[in-house]
C-alpha cells in the first residue's frame, strides 16, 4: 500500500491534472486553476474563507507574505487589495507555487512573487526585506515542532510594528497555539474573530523570534 500524499509534500507524485475552480475572494469572484496534491485543491478551504472574511485590508505598500500559499487564494486576495505592495507567496509544495504563479498571472496580479518556502526565506534575508504583514492558514498537520520553527522563522522577518494574521481550527489547537505565541514567543496575541470552528489570531511580536543557534 502506498503512503498517503500530504499537501506539504515537496514534489507531489499525483498527476498534475489542472482543473478550473471558481471562488470568491474578499467579494471578488475569480476563476483559477487547481490540481491534486495541494492544500484544498478542490475548493476554497473554510478556514481560509474565514481568514479572508475577517481581517482588514493589508498595508497598501511594502512587503506582505502568504505562508503556505496552496493554489494562492490568500496571496491573490492580498495582491488585489494592495496593488502597490509586493506579495511573497511561499509553500514547500512546488506544485502549489506553480499554481499560485499561474493564477496571479492570469488575474493580472503582477505584484505576486511565488517561491518555494526555503528559497523565499533565503531571498528575503539576503535582500534585507522586512515584512509589513503576514496572512496564513498555517500547515498545522506538519507537527507542533515543525510548525513552531516555521512560525518563528517568518515572524522573525516582520518589521517593527508588523503583524501576522493566522487562522487555525479550534479542534486543531488554536487555543494552545495562542498560548505558545504569547508565552514562548512573547508576542501580543489577540483573537480577531471566531467563525465556523476557526480562530483568527492577530500576532504582533514584541522581540526576536528567530530560533537560537
């Protein structure tokens, strides 16, 4: 029996069968392409929908990030809301990165930079870029230790006063993540909204969040 393929697989083995999907992103109806082997490849994920319906528009300029972009709904919504900003869309899944780039191009969103997550982090650090805002439906199922490392890496790139908007299902540990961000990371964490079993957390780091050597 083959091992089930996860959306956080770097190179999905399933056929990359492109299929169209219509979705509404913050009131804008769009037609995009999706494929098997990526997160929520057949619909707009309910948690992502809650995030997009809860948070205010991101900053109009500067650098924004979608961490765990999947086929791109969050990055596309950020790019449309803030055409004067650069949106960094990152995912470990190469198919997800390709889909996000394709969908951004098809919608005329030229301010999206879709990259493999490790490459995105390297470029941001090399270019000295500070992020003004992060939106993410983070990959909870990668495990707590890996999730914490991922969040520390990205939160550490926020500019002073920058913030992250995270959506997490209550039954997948939203409240324990809230406590970890507040107690271990030392961030200011507030609950921006709750809907359909999901929490939207607004996270404003108060100090260094990168892993120590």
